[in-house]
C-alpha cells in the first residue's frame, strides 16, 4: 500500500504540471494519495520503512493538492480579470 500511495502522489505532482485537465487530476490524485498513505501509516505492525514511505506519500500528496488548488485559484482570478476587462 505505501508504494502505491507514493506512486499516486508522484502522479499528482506530474498532473499539476500538465495543461488544462491536470489541475483536476492533481486534486483527485493528491487526495487519493493522502488517503492511501494514511491507511499505510496507520498500520502499526508495518515495518518502519513502509510507514516512512506512507508518510512521504501523505506529504507529497498534500503538495499535489496544494499545487492543484493554486492552479484553480489562478484560473478563477484570470477569469475574473478578463470579466472586468470586458465589462
């Protein structure tokens, strides 16, 4: 589970850099990475390295969500600016 969570988190970061539909992918994949990472981290019987990878997936997924949300805010701000220009 932790390796899958880390792979999804890296995919969220990659999606944040992609054009138009990438921001929605970054949000979705980031949330999925946080959830999978949390499930992997909550397993007390897992070895320490697996829990560390799960914690890294949580952090990386959160960065992906933040980057995706930042792009959404920038798009909304750009639309508002264009709306004010056109009157």
